[in-house]
């Protein structure tokens, strides 16, 4: 069904998520990020409320493991859920319920965690974290996209992926990068094209938030 990565940038403190799936509109249901707090993934038989609750817990300083433990303890139908979190310190945690589709796996790396289900190979999630760590000097969005590419190269999921999303939150109470492909034959490639189009204008849009008098208007 889905493979994804949540991560923290050691250089900037930004949080981000890259995710893709065979279903429509994955960006509407599964990824959650908040600057200064962390990131949460809620997938498989998705309950977006788990992601929202996870962000609330991260915001008050809970660790990634504490967040996952609390969601598993208090959430509904957790055997159908797959969860992951990264906290403000870059520590990570993940959970996969017994009813999630095989192959299913999760893998933690430095400041990152990848999870997936209905995969062609369990090793896919490790390939994603390896891809993420390949060029640590790159901006977070680039590293997340590289992780998605690595997941595809490692076999992807059993069904063709159709939607993808990229979120990065660093300085604002909303994600500075919030890009979605809701239905496409090659959503990860389309997502990269969207990022390449948005990247040159990102600083301008953020300047409009704080300094519209001097920001470029188009």
C-alpha cells in the first residue's frame, strides 16, 4: 500500500516527510509535520486522528517512543495501523500492527525512520534510510525525494504507486514545503518536478509571510 520516511535535518532542525502509495491523495491522510516539534506518519488503514494526536504529543515535548506508545495504547484498531515518529531531538520510533499487509517493515536511521507495507521486499525501508543519508549536505526536501527514489529502486510496493507527497517544516507554524501529487502514473517523478519548480520561489513566498512590503509580487 504505502512506503514513507519521516526525518529531521541535523543542520537546520527542519522536519520532513516523503511518502507514496497506490491509493489516491496520500498527502491528505498520512503525513503530519510541525516545525520545532517533529513529524508523524499514520498509514496502512489510515486514521489521520493518530497523526494529529501524535503532533500534539510531540509539541509538548514527548519523545518519539513515548508518542508511539501513547498512540498504540489509546488508539482504535491498532492492529491495522502503521505508525512512525521523529521528535525534536532526532530520535525515532515506529510500530506496525499484526493485520498490516505483508511484506511490511520499518527501519530506523540517524534522524530518520522509514516504514512500509505491501512491499515487494522487506529491505525496502533500509534502502530508503540509506538513500536519505547518502548526501547529508543537501536540503531536507532533496534527501526525502532521494529516499523515495531508493524505495522505488528497491522494488516499491506490489501495486503501482499513484500518489505522493513531500512536506518540510522549519521556521513557520505551517510547512514551508507542502507538495502533493494526488493521482499520476509516476507520482514520485512528478513530485520531483514540482519540487524543482517550487524551489526557486520558496524564499519569495516565505518573505511574503514576514515582509510583504519588500517581497517580490507576481
